[in-house]
């Protein structure tokens, strides 16, 4: 059986969390960046497919990175 690749949303959310960790951004500050609540962040942890393009765009703008950095 061939292992499944992670979905694009899982990859993107994982990279957002990785950048958050590397830049020492708290959950409260990440929620501010994404214009959501910390509870929403926890929801994305369990269901990354719920993340919207707007949320990804907000992160890229506020973190000053390109979207392509989130899909590698």
C-alpha cells in the first residue's frame, strides 16, 4: 500500500505553525495576524482543510512571505 501524501491544506497549515514556532509568535499574536480567535487556531490544528485562502493571504502579508513558501 502506497502512503498518502498530506493534503495541501495540511502542508500549508503545518508550515504556518512551523514559521510561528521559528519566529516565536504566540497563539494570541498569530490569531491577531489571521484575524481569528485562538479557538479557531485549534480548529485548524484538527481540521486544516477549514483554512481559507483569505487566512493564508493574511498570514503571508503579516509574516512578509510569499505563498510559495507555505507549499513546500
